[in-house]
């Protein structure tokens, strides 16, 4: 054989994935008779090596896949090889699958191919699978049943029905046929099973009946007639209606089984809790280690909970931490998450390293838990040592592709007081889900600074009231020093807050806006605040607007403006004028003589308004706050006001207050000696009201 011819053979073998071993058997005699035998065998050796070093799915990978399928020591590799062979469209791959399915000695390869057929719903190998249902190996029969039920065409189904109804056939073939028919759930398969019941003496009558009961959820007993009647009533059902009925039964059964399973798990957890409570301290840790490898995730979750509680004991911390490290890589996401959260309570380098390694986990749920635990470590006893590393990890999490992880990282950075989280949190206020915006706005209440004021004002248009409310809190934090605001920013902020106070549709937002105006508002906001006080608003809104007015007027220190507003309030809300003057007087600064003189003017106005509205106690308190000295005219006026208050107090039998006012009134007798007798008379009346001492 010349070199060119062999080159073509080699190229065809590599390019078309011919049967390599068949090619070797075919060409070896030719090489033996030729002068090129040595070179030819060397080339075949090269071909074999090349094919076996090709990755799966590449030209030449077929031979490797066949060898992997035969390797019973590596079940995972067998499964991969089975899928590769089933997905390969070449005739050689299909022939390889057929040979493996007929070879009953390779149980592992057979099971892997059957699992692949189920996964791909591949119906090409039904003939080989039908031949396998008579095998002596129960595992082979079970795998064949699963594969046949997944992709059985009507012709093969009828053939299985014929097997089943052949009462002279072998039971070891008929029983698998019945199980396959039941697994398909098709109407004609059920009809075959019902026909078996026609002969009560048939050994497959009871197994078929059991399969029918499991399939349709009904049991008509051993009598054939009701079963026949049931299937006849459904002979005109469409495929969709039939499947709807069958699936309904299966869903109900599944729900029942899942409920029973959950009840069993609850009982088991209760028993574990009782047992754990009765163990002595030396027995608890071994019990927790055994529970940590339990097959039930809920039991492992209990182990996490108890291990986390045991971290408080110094003597057990190292062993408990090791258990949590293992559970932090649990197959159950929920168990894994709980273990990761528990690691945040263990200030140890091993815990920090584990959390950092899990920060790139494929599941966002796990990465979010890692972020929270890292922040807990940063707040722990070794925060100075951990803070730098944790902050770097949290800043990386701000760029995570999962929105919930970004929110978690930003919130934790905010809780740690890291101002760099502010811009990221503001960016989350855009077109994101409501839950994300709420968390971001809440975190901004802890980290917002003046540089974010423009963005915060823009996002006050958010449709969610809770977001707007949190943003107002962030504005309050950002402007904690109002003196640092530029005038233009201050005016813009005041206008926006007044707009929210008057126009927002949420009472909580309006109330918070009023409270912020007390902190940041100016004289220009007084008309708007007064409008909110008079309006048909929620009581909280009116109260906050009223308080904001009082704070602004007291902070401004213009007594003329206070008295002007007294006239406005007296005209529009006369019942509020005394409360207005009392509140302004209480908040009025009095650090210098000028401020004290201004407050005295407010007190005098308050005395007059209180007496006019018969609120003598308010008038008495205001009179006491005024200085005792003054002009002759002021003394006469003060004494006259005291006498009016005394008369009102006597009408209410307030003896002690009357006596106190009489004592004060005597201070002004030098300017009003004619009032001596009247004051003495008031003193006698008050003394008569005081009960005698036993």
C-alpha cells in the first residue's frame, strides 16, 4: 500500500470518526503483506494516540468516549460519555450505543446510557431497550423501564401491550412491560392494563391493578366491569384532557407526600431538639458533628443554629468554628447561607479567609450572606485588623452583577459609616424594583452627605412613599449643619420641602417635610406652613407645620414679626393665639439683654391674651417671668392684671395660687396703695378656702 492511499485513509479516519478499531483490524493484514508495514503500524499508533487525546466533542473524541463509558470506576465520566454518544449525529455513535445496550455485562454503561436517553427523550433505541426488559439483572430492567417510558412511540407501546396480554409469555417480561405502560401514563397504555384484569387468574392481575390505582387514583376492586366502564367513558377524551386528569392525580399525590414528608421532618427536628436539650456539655459537640452530616437539610440547619449558639463558649470556639466552616459549603443553599451568617460572629482568620473565598460563589444568595458576615466581622472585636480587608471586599461587591448583592454591600457600607457608599446607593434609586429602592434609601439615611443633595432632591419624585420618607431622612442627615448650605441651595431645598408639605399624597411624607422645615426653613416658608396648619390635613401634618412656624419665628428673633403673626392668628384661629405666644416665649433665646427685652414684650402680649381668654394660669406664669422692676405705669398695669387673675383663681377655689399672687401683688403697692385693702381681702378669702390642719 502506497503512502498516498494510507494518508487518505488516515484523513478519513480522523475527519469522519470511522470505527478506529475496525480500521486497525481491516488494514493490519494489508500492512503485513506490504513493504510499508512498519511505517503503517507506526501511523496507526499515532492515530490511536491522537484520537485518545482529543477532548470530548472534538473530532476523534468518539473512541475516548467509548472507553470512558466502559470505565465503571468513574460513574460521572460514564454519564458524560453517554450524553456525548447520544448527542453525536454520526451513524458510528448510534451503532456504538446499540452495541453497549445489547451488552448486558456492562451494567454501569447500560445505566448511564438509559439515564441519557431519559434526559434527551431519545427514541432511537427502543428496540434494544425492549430486548433488555427480560434481563435477569433487576437494575438493568429498572433502567430500561425508565428509558422506554421517556420516549416510547405508539408502535412500541402496542408491542409492549401485546407482551402484556400474552398470557403464555414469561412473567419476567410481562411485568416490566406493565410497569413501562403505567409509567407512560397514556390512555391506550391504561387500556392494556385494564384488559389484564379481564382474567382474574392471570398472575399479573394484582400487579396491574396496583399500577392502575397508582396511576388514576381510583380503585374499582377486582371486578373487571367497572374498570372497563371507566376507560370507555374516556375513549373520546383528547390527549390534552386525558393528560390533565392524570397529571391532576399525580400532583395531588405529590402534594400529599410532600406534606407527610414535611410533617415527618418537623417531628424529627422536635425530637432532635429534645435530645440536644438532655445532653450534657461533653456530649453536645459530638452530637452536633453527627447532625452536620445528616441527609436532611433541615437537620443540618439545626446543627448550624446550635453551633452558632456555642460560639459564645471560649473553650469550644475553635471546634465549633471548624464545623461552621464545613457547613458553609453545604449543598443546601439555605444551610450554607445560615452557616455563613454564623461565621460573621467568629472573629478568627479562618472565618475571614473562608468568607473571602466564598465571595465569588455562583449563587447571589450566598454572596449576599458573605457580604453581611464580612460587615459583622468588621464591627467585631478585631475590627481594626479586619476593616481594611473587609472594606476592599465590600467595595468589590458593589460591582456584583446581582442587584441584591450590590444593595447588601451598599447597605453594610452605610452601616459601617463608609461615605463612599453614597453614590452607589443613589444610583440604585433609578429604575430598580421597589424593594431595592427602599433598601438604598434607608441606607442613605446613614451615609448621605452634602455632595448628594442634588440627587436626593431629584429622587424625591419617587412614586413609593416609603422611599420619599427615607430620602427626607437622608436630606436631614446631609444638612445636619444648615449653616453649611449655600443660599441658593437653601432656598431650593426650602421650596421643595414646602411643596411636599402642601402637595404630597402621603401624610407621613408631609409630616416629615414639616419637621425638616423646622430645621431648614426660613421666613419665606411661614405662609406655606400657615396654610398647612389651617388646611384639612392629617393631625400629624398640622402639628409639624405649627411647630416649624414657632421654631422659625423664635430662631429669627424678630419680635415685631412675632406680634404681627399674633394678629393674624387671633383673626383666623383665635383659639390658638395663647398657645402660639406661649410656645414662642418658651423657645425664645435670652442670652443677651436685647433678647430678654424682646421676650418680655412677648410675655406681656401673652398675659393680655391669656386673661382675655380666661386662662389665668398661663397669665400667672407669664407675669412671674416678667421683671419685678419697671415704670409706675407698668406697675399699675401689672397689678391690675394680677387682680384679674386672682379673681379667676378664686372662682376655681385655687387657694394656694391666690396666696402666691397676693404676695407678688404687694410688691406693686408702692405705686398703687389704694389696692392694699383689696389684696388683704383676697388673702382672707383664700385662707378661708385652705382646710384647717388637724
